[in-house]
């Protein structure tokens, strides 16, 4: 019986070592080699004109670490993906202001989900549900 336990322990240890070596000696996937990027969404104080769109995009794309720029149809909101090691949101705001011509502010979104139904409406519905047995 003890020899069976020794064999099972040796097999388990060998399996664990093989899995450990595989996990640590394999090559990283292409997705693991790419540096991480962050997404920031900004709002502008006014809509961009058609002639300002290319200047605006060029000013942001020239920043080190910027990987993509997208401007909303209405021209008052834009998003930027960037590498945080190479630039910061403050440098993006400075570049997006086009030398002080625009006021740029970072858009903040709620951190959690919000319920579109007012809380008193839910309480009223529950109360009516419980009173419906009468």
C-alpha cells in the first residue's frame, strides 16, 4: 500500500513540475507582448469645424504613445487610446487644446451600473404586489 502512495505522489509531483515548467518556459503570446493601452474620453467646449478635424487628429497622433484617435460625429467628444508609460491624460489635454483654442475636459462616467427606474416607483410596485392578495 505504501509503494502505491509513493508512486502516486511521484506521479503527482512530476505532473506538477511539468505543468510549472510549461507555464514558465513557453513563449509569450503576441497579445502578452504588446504593451497595455488605456482609453480616455474627453469633451470639448464647442464642436470642431470641418477644417479643424485634420489638425486636431494630427496634433493628437503626434504625441508619443497615442495609438488611436476617434472624434464623435457631433465634434464635441473624442476618445484616445494611449500607452500610459509614454504620455499622460494631462499631455493629451494640452495637445488637444490646439494651443488654447479649445477647452478640453475629461469625461467621467459612473463607476457602476445605474438603474433607470426611480427608487420610489419600485417600492410602490412591490407594495402593490404584496397588497394584491387582498
